[in-house]
């Protein structure tokens, strides 16, 4: 089993969790192929973390499965936007921590 962590990425954890749930339990090679064609910032980020986790263990993508893909909330950057009549409204810029664990797939006996 090997893992990879990407912290403080400027990405909403809610949006990233949608992609993380899709690939959990999937073969790493199939997950990377599917994420390549997903038009989403989270898909690009998570595919890089999966590739890193596979490389950290010294595996090939076709011989591992994604045992866990977790997205936690990081700190929120708070900014202000000027509004009418001298007031201001807040803008929240969320960050995320992405954690991926891969483990060897069970070998099929022929």
C-alpha cells in the first residue's frame, strides 16, 4: 500500500469530493483514463495525486486499485469585494487537502 497527499490546493472540497467518490475502488489505470477526459479542475488534480501514489509504491497503474480517495477541507482564504455606498461583501476562497491510497489488486488465478 502506498499513498500520496496534496495539501492547500485552491479547489473547493465539495466539488473535489464528487470526483473522489467516482474513482474510489477503481483500478488505477481505468481511473486515470476516465479522469483525463473529465472536464473539471478537480479531475486534473486528483489524477496527478493518483499517479503520484502509484509511483510512490513503485507499482504500475494496471496492478493497483484505489483503496481510498479522500478530500478534506483546508483553510479558507477570506477576501473582500467593494460594494455600493462604501460597503463591502466577503468572498470565501476555499482550499482542500487531497489524500489517495492505492493497494495491490488481488491476482486472478487462471
